[in-house]
C-alpha cells in the first residue's frame, strides 16, 4: 500500500508514498468513517448537534 524510499535530505529517515491501491484503501476507510459518524450523530437533534459542535470548538481552542 506504500512505497518506502530513503529521504534524500536525511539519511536516517524513510519517506513513505502511498500507491494507487493505498490511496484507494484510504478513500474506502474515509468513506466508512464518515458513514459511521453520520449514523452516530443522526441520533442527536439539530440543536444538540449545534451544542456539541460549540463544546468541541471550545475544547479545541
């Protein structure tokens, strides 16, 4: 899913680059996570979603 290559700027580091299959798997994972989140938050009323978003923004600041 990734190609490993030496970092030309730092011999100690390795650069990982996703392959086409790796990008496809990432898109599938992203879609599954978005669907799970939608299902989870669909249980909340619109007002509760707004309040949750406000609280999460406060925690992130």
